[in-house]
């Protein structure tokens, strides 16, 4: 059976309608103002069920497959990468709880996360530790009926807006235990830019793009998490829980790359038909026409890789290899395609008045987060050597 069915195409049509009406008209202005995604867009996404797309209806989700998740993500990202990314957080936290949570955690958190009634943020990366997850340091020390968190996190995107921070902590003080000493915890908080001083403070990290969501450096100073919020109820499982969840997050990131590249391609095609130089539309010059052809080839290849990885994930089998292939290719493809879209716009490509530069700035992050390209190549390469 093909990965993409008529039902999937119907989902694509409905997401595209939402994006064309609600996102495309405002994305460039909001990006220029470095304004966050407006609340009504998040509310509408929640009503449409996007935050719980892959979770079962009994947990508040839509019960759709990973191919549907990839298509929804692609279409949202075609409008604005930030909008395509806002659901990533709830999908990560929701998957962690759905796959590993205690029955109480599933009952308490899943419906609210799946319905988008609460927003979550992922606090994994630290100032000194990114790719090497097993070396994370933020401590969780037993205290009464819970834990006190002490340490720093870096790049926690959407931390201000979130009701729940999903924090990777070190529960075992013996750092030589590496990944075996890590545990994931859910820190509940009130949304807002002021966080919860003195126990939790945050400062925004200025970035070149991805402006619809802000990323924060966070400082935890004895922030309390009840023991009931230790995911799975057992210490030392956090690393394994996260690695499993990364498969879906990487497929989603590949789909984000496809969406951003598609948007850049469409605006380049339009411009190539409208802009005249040497008496003809620039698309009539073979070099420009071939640029568009290369862009189309690359986007479709990345799209099919993303759907392939998603369909593998739908079988329930391990798919870090397939997710890695899709993520590394789509992220780097998006950089190339958005660069070419800018080039086709000539000087106007460099102007903030045109969308091309936004796609290029946004695309640049895709090979950095959710595991850098270098780390994806390691994942892929190790699997090859195991065969
Ligand atoms: C806009 C943005 C949003 C983000 N949002 C979040 C978020 O919400 N939550 C969160 O937890 N994190 C988030 N991150 C952090 C992101 O996941 C990390 O930046 C990423 O994992 C890389 O970690 P690092 O920055 O510490 O780089 P490092 O790990 O220090 O890597 C530096 C360089 O060395 C390379 N490198 C590292 N190890 C190896 C190796 N073994 N072999 C070969 N090369 C290697 C890397 O590929 C990279 O090129 C975000 C980052 C950005 C830029």
C-alpha cells in the first residue's frame, strides 16, 4: 500500500486551507517584528487536533499515523516554520508519557497535552552539553515527596509559553554512570516571561530566525518537582525514553524542512515567471529554469524520504536509521533550496520585504536542532557498520 492515501491527501488539503487563510498572510510581518505565534493560531491548531495527532482518542488525540503527522507538519511549515514547530513539543512530551508514563501520568497529562490545553517545552540541552546527552549535569536531588532541580538549561524553546517543562535531570550523582543516571521529569509552571523566580529564571536568546517561538537559557535553583512527575516512576530511564522519542521528532523535523523548502520553491517559481530581464521572464533563461528543476528534485526526494521514515515508524519497528536519513537530507536540502530561492530573487532576495530571506534564515536551524547533521550521520553510519 502506498504510504500516502487519499485520506492523507484530504488532511493535507484541510491543513493547507488553514495555513493559507491564517498563517501565510501574517508570517512575514510577524517574523520581521520578531513576534511570537499569536494565541488564536495556537487555539485553532488545538481545535483542529494537531497537538494530539498521533495519540489515541482515549488519550485525547486523533489516533492518526506518523505519515499524517509528517503531512500536517509539512503543510504548517510551508506557512511558517515556527507554526510547524509549535506542536513538536507536545508531541515529544506526549510521546514520552504515552510510551513510558505511569497510568496516573497518562490520565493526568495526556488529554491536556493532546488537546493542546497545555503547552510543553523540552529542557534537554545545557550550556556545556548538547549532542552528548549522556553527559548532562542538571541535578535532581531527592527532597521530601519529590526532587529539587539545580542547574542550567540552554535553548529551551517556548519555555515562557509552556505550562510544563520536560526536563532531563541527573538523579544519580555519580557522573560516571553517564546515561544510566538520567531521568526525565515534568515541571509544572505558569506561562509567562517572568518564569518563577527565585527557583526558575530565564533569559531569551536572540536568534537569526525561527522568530515565532523564543528560546531561553534557564536557571533552576531548587525548583521542586513532585515524585509523581518522574516519567515512568523509576529513576535512570530518561536517556532511553528520550532516544526512542527522537525517531518521531526527527521525522517531524524532516517534514519541517520539506515544508520550508516547498514554500521557498513556490515563491521562486512565481518570481521567475514575473521578473523580466533581457526581454524575457527570468525563468526562460536556462540556468534559472534548471535551478528550479534541481529544487523540485531535491524537495520531492526529501518528501519521499520523510514519508518512508514515517511509514516505517507506523510499523512499530525501530527506525532511527530511516529517521536519520530523512532528517539529515531534508535539513541540508532545505538550506540549498532556500538559498537558490533567494538567488533567483536577485537583490530583492536580500530584502526583508520579500519572503525568500525568511525561508533561508529559518532553514538554517534544521541541521542544528533535534540532533545535528553530524550526529545523524553517526547514527546512520553506526547502523551501517552493525549490518
Ligand atoms: C533555535 C534552536 C532551538 C532549540 N530548541 C531546543 C529545545 O527546545 N530544547 C532543547 O533541549 N534544545 C534545543 N536546541 C538545542 C539543540 O538541540 C542543540 O543546539 C544541538 O543538540 C547541538 O548541541 P550544541 O549546540 O551543544 O552543540 P555541540 O554538541 O557542542 O556541537 C558543536 C558541533 O560539534 C559537532 N559534534 C558534536 N559531537 C560530535 C561527534 N561526536 N561527532 C562529530 N561532530 C560532533 C556538532 O555536530 C556541532 O557541529 C535548540 C537549538 C536551536 C539553535
